[in-house]
C-alpha cells in the first residue's frame, strides 16, 4: 500500500471538516416571580440575561434546565454533540467510530472555544410585556462572522502543512499501516490514521484561530426571546436571531 492511500483517506477531512454552519445559538433561564418585589420587566430581563451568560459559558446542560421544552429546538446548534457529529460526518468513513475519547474531547473543546468567544457583548433593546407573555430584544455583538470563522478552519496554510504531514506520515509509517490493513482491515487502518493525525490538525486550527481573532470585525445580531409565565416563573419559550439589518418587528 502506497503512502498516497493515507493522504487520500484524509483528503475529505482537510476541506470538508471546515466546521461549516458557524451560526451558533444557545441560551436559557427562568426567574422566580412569586414573592418577588421586582417588576416583571426586571424579571424577564434577568431571565434572558442569565440565558446569554449560559451561552457565553457554552453550557448546554444549563440551557436545557432553564428553558421550556418547547424552545429546545431553537438551541440545537448550541449542542456540542450536534457540532461534533457534523465534524465527524465531514471526515466520512464513519470516523466517529474510530476516534478515541481523547480526540473526541479535543474536538468538543475546539467548538467550546469558538462558542465561548462568540458573544462579545449584548444590550437590551426593547422589552414588551402583555398579560403573561413577554418579548425581549437584544442587540448582540458577535466576535466573529461566519466567514471569518470558516476562513480559519479552511486556511490554506494549515491545510497545506497538514497535507505535507500526511504525506510524510505515509512515507514514515508505510510498512506499519500496510501491516495493520492486512491484519485488521479498514477498521484498524482508519483507527490508526485518525488517532495519529487528527490531534495535530485540531491543534493547528486552534492556533490559527488564536492568531487571527484579534483581526476579526465581528457581526451584529438581534436576539428575540419570547417568555411566558409557567408555574410562577418567567420561562424562555423561544429564541430567534437574525442580522440586525434583517430582523423585522412583529
């Protein structure tokens, strides 16, 4: 088996693992109403700000505890499992089944790194309360645009360096991987290659992000939370977001 086979196996990973779909959302919280001296406006603002803090902490478990079940689908892109599966799917060949737990942790931590940086600042724009329902709009500043983040994970320098490493790996480990292929088949081959090479690729992307983020221009969005009183608490029941220029009042 020639070294080119190793490079071919990883070819899809180099570009397709660009972690496409970088518009993240995740948020949530509820506020105690009964016995409180705070106004409804203060309570719904506190509830939604707590949600935004959960987003900044990339804490999906906290989100699920604080939002109504009807809002879960609005926060699905903030689920690390969703992001991880998209990454492994881009690699192809059932990559997730071959990757070790340490690499899975690295992949998840990379997503968390992006999402913890995502919301740079936020400010209440408008609060509307009627009966037992509320709508809270926020002006939200993102630290990066989708394009800026994708440019990092598809950086040509990173990809070319990794291609060279794949080729060198194919040369240096040709006899080893060939023997693994003969004795363990594709399962053993993929396991060996993914676990040997992916950590370095993930590290390269992470380092490129760190080097690039100071130059990001970011983007502005409006987050629109809807809340209802359930069991004497203000609970987030939906979240919609859009670029500031595209959000229409309803």
